[in-house]
């Protein structure tokens, strides 16, 4: 069959389908054309065509029937229905916009008034509903900008205006030295204030302090290279707000949860329009023209059905630079919430009943088996800070001040509660030392990872071959994966407050974050100084977050020939031999890489043994402290036993005195039980007196038994006294000699504020 619609765009085919839904012969031709197209948008249209052919009683081709069956088997019906509804709703909105070209906010407001009040989705605690509601909030919360340079990290030089006779790439703008130039064309923007105003008017806002809505939200971004050609797909990113605000105003709140699916349709539509208008007869990619941008913009706003008085047309592009050795295009400007992709994935996990424990706990499905209040429960707090629950390492902060009690308890609980998996929340107002305790968490994780690393006699065995390889510059690079035992020690610092994350990530490597006497604590400071642009002690953290930060990190950490880690590792791997005549790079001079495998292995073994020695010392100290803790816990029991032995000894003494007074009328003090027993044994009655149990013999036996019991009580008293005194002495020596603070009952009585308040 000839491909009658070979040169038609997918947009034209969609319009053709809407206008010729009852033309069976045309739909058959259309289905055949779509069979040759591989985009997701074409696949969706083809499914609709097949369904319509089935409704008309026309059997699709066998291959079509098979693909249709496979698609419905692989996608849950409820989810696919929601996606189809959301996409179809967008298509309907496109038709409405076409019918009403001068759509304004007043028109939209009138439409809303004419609608009966839409039912708000029911409120439930089902995880899918929670994630859908969260997604809806994120869809309607875009990053806004007031000035174009806000999208370029505040650098106005990176803003390229589109208002001249020529587009920036048509003028032949030059890139920065050692960088490749790209343009991120902002394909129009929506004004936040009127859009949010109408949303609040429609749904209301009961908050006392209502947040303001200022600035604009970009509708989409198109990435092109220095010549103006589209980068490899995906070259288009679409903002969720433009689609989400109209979906919400039309009352389709449940559809907001389908954004991740709708986004791909909108992006593919824009990319296809641009490609169709920039392909010549030999399918060669040509620079984007102004007409192509306008066409894509007009189609986008028609698809979204946005009022014209909310919109700002395409006016500028953002210049983005990547290091010339980096083969990848720049990351797109941040248009949407960080969480949208993760929320969609989390919802998918619940739908497939594969949600992990931490996600279930985060959403409140799995609750802790027991909750203990460390502020009021001294036993729980004492156990939390016990030596066996305390990490072997701590952060060597300035002056090496230790954590206060609740900080240490938080660190210990964090490690023990999350050993396999789990979540822990540490709350506290500003200035209570949350960042300080985070450093000890980092130290503990680094030490645990080092313990695993030290199990490898040869570090090469930590990398397992995958059988995969890459062909780079006529050479094969074999790919390896890290041993499973070394995974799971990664640390990511994240927050809704970008500045808080930046502060933590920036402070950890800083030279002022460690004690002055920790001069041996250095870890690739050459690279770290370059990454952070200041003096640091080591490469332990980096400020990432926005695209500019990530780009700077990649260039300085890896690609920089003078200070990048790439140069160091190439020398170690012998792929970059040291040239005796060339000036060595800074990192090679400062970090002194091993030049042979034998030398590298020797250094590894030296470092491994040194770490093992220090680790053993820490473990011995931990055991000593644990023994001391058991002594502290035993003190109340030993004191009680000593008191009981004293009481029993006194009772035995009184019994002996009573018997002696009764039988001999003695008033003298009792000597030691052993001496009294010796004296009394010497007065033992004769055989016949004992045989006939005379009165004297009976009295003698009674005193003898009392003295034997007194001897036992005296021995028990001495043992109890010795145990109590010896244990008390060990505790006092540890306190006086080693400065150990013992969280016993006296501590809790003497230092109540140290329990309830943590200092930075």
C-alpha cells in the first residue's frame, strides 16, 4: 500500500482523524501510515484509529490486532484510561482554542461560571491518592522568573534576545574558550499572577497568609546547538503549569496526576513540528527558523488552550556552555518540580504492589512498633548513647568538641534504626546543632565504607566485569560495576531550601570544618579546591543542585586538564604516560600519583594496614567503654546486694548475741565469725552429752549453727562490699583519668539541661 500521508505531520494526521472518524477506508490508510512511525505520539494515535476501526466493524490488519492486544496487556486499564482521558482532554482543548482564537481570561472566567461546580476528588489516605494529590500540587508550582537572567543564574550576558532581524545562531555568536555553545530557547511564558488569581477564585484559599504569585513561568524550552540545529532528542522540555492550570480550571483535578504521561505527548508534538520545518529533501537537520519557532509556539498555546492575555511570546534564549570535551548537550533549564518524575515512579510502585519499606513508612502505611520519649525516659536515652550503639568514628571538628547528649543519641539512633532500611526524623529549631550532628553521620558512613574496602587485599577485585564495552577513538573501553558490598554508602543532601543544602555541601570540605591538628586529613585537595574555588581539606562533598552548578562541577572535577581527576586517573591507569619534557599538571605535582601497578598496590596495603590498626584501637576502646557501661548499670544492683548482705549480717550477729546471752549470759561484743566459731568449737561437749542430747549439747549445737550462718553472711557481706567498691573505683578512674561522662542517675539529676537542650 502506498503511503499517501508520508509527508504529513503527526499534527495533521491527528486533525485528519478527528475530521474523518467515520471514513473507514481513510482510517485504514491512516492506520497503515502510522504503522511506519515510531514516536509515542504516533503509537497513541494509531491505537485510537484501531479502536475506531473496530467500532465501525472493520478488522484491523493482523499485526495491528497483535500490537493492540500487547499494549492493553502491558498497561493497567485504569491508568491507561486516565492517560487517554488526559490526552484526549488536551486535544479537545486544542479544538476549543482553534474555535475561539481570541480566548481571554474573561472568556475562561465566564466558562468556569457556566460550569456546574465540579466534584472535588474524595480525600483518602490511600498511597496512590496521596501521591496524586502531591503531584497535582507540584504541577501547579513551577519555578517562576521575573527577569530572563533569573534563568541564567543571574548572568545577563547569557541572555540572547530574539527581537532582532537575525536569531542568535544566525548571527554566528562565538562561544567561550574551551566550551561549546548551546541555546535554550524559551518558547513563551505564562504570567503567574492572573493564572493563580483565577485558580484561587475558582477553588478558594483558606490560608491566613496567602503566598503571592509573581513573575512568569516558561511554557517550554527548545535546546539547539551553536548552529541552531536541534540537539538529539529529547530537545524539548515542557512546563507543567501551562497545562495544569487549565486542567484544574476545567475541574479535571484527577487528570493532574497524569502529567508525566501528558508531558511526553506535548514535547513530542513540539519537536515534530520543529523537525518537519527544518528538514530538507535529504532529511538533513537544518537550523531552526523564526517561522518554525512561531509555529511551534502557536501550536503549543492552542494545545494548552491558554488565554492570550496571560501569555508572553518567545522573546529570548539562554546561552548554555558545556566543556568542549563533554559530548553531551546541557541539561535543560529547570521548568518543573524536582519531584514529578519521582512521584510518578512512586505511584507506579504502589500500583504494582512493589513499594519498598521506606516509601511505605514515609507515607504512613508502616508505623514504628514502639515509640519512646528520650526526654522523659532516662533508660531509653541511656541505651541510645551506649557504646555499642555509638559509631567508631566521629568528625574531627574544630577544637574536637564532642556532641552533646541528644545530638549523640540522634546520631546513634540514625545508624541503628537505618542499618537495613528505615527513616528517622531529627527536628530542632535553628541553632540547635543539626548540621553539627550531620557531620558525625558523614564520618560514620565513611568509616563503615572503609571497613568494607579494607576487606580487599587487592582493590581491583572490587570491580566486577560486566562484559560490556565502548568503542571510543578506535579503542575499546571495558565497563565494570562496583561490588555489591561497597554499595549503599552514598550520601545525598537534599532540602526544599536550596541555600541550606548549599551551605552544608560547601561547609563539609572547608578547611575550617576540621581541627587544626588534623593536618594529615587530606583527600585530593587539589581537585576539591578547584571544585569549591577555595581552600579545602578534601573531596568529600560538592554543591550541585541547579544546572549551572552541575555543569561547573563536571568541568572542574573531571574535564579540567590541570586539576581534574581525569588527568590523575589516566596516569595511574598508564593511559597517559608522564612526559619528562612536558610541564606536569598541577594535580600530578600535588597529588603524586603512583606510576606503576606495583607502587599503587603497595600504597593500598600500607593505607589498609594503617586503617585496620586504628580501627582495632577504636574497637578496643568501644569494648572498654561497653564494659564500663555494664559496670554503671550494675552499680544499683551491687549497692542493693551490699545493703542486703549488711542487713543479713547484722541479723546474724544479733542472733548469735541472743543465743550467747541466753545460754551463757554473755554481754561481750562478737568477734569475727571465724574466731567465734573457733572458740566455740573448742568447747564442744563430749560424746555422751551429744549422744543423749543433753541441754548443754543442744545449746552448743544451736550456737554452732548460728555461728556457721554468721560466717556465711560475713563472707557474703565482704564479697558484696568488694564488688561494689571495685566497680565504683573503675567508674571513678574512668571519669578522672579518661574524662568519661557516665549517663547514670546522678548525671540525669545533676545535668537536666544537658538532656533537654542541645547546643551547636
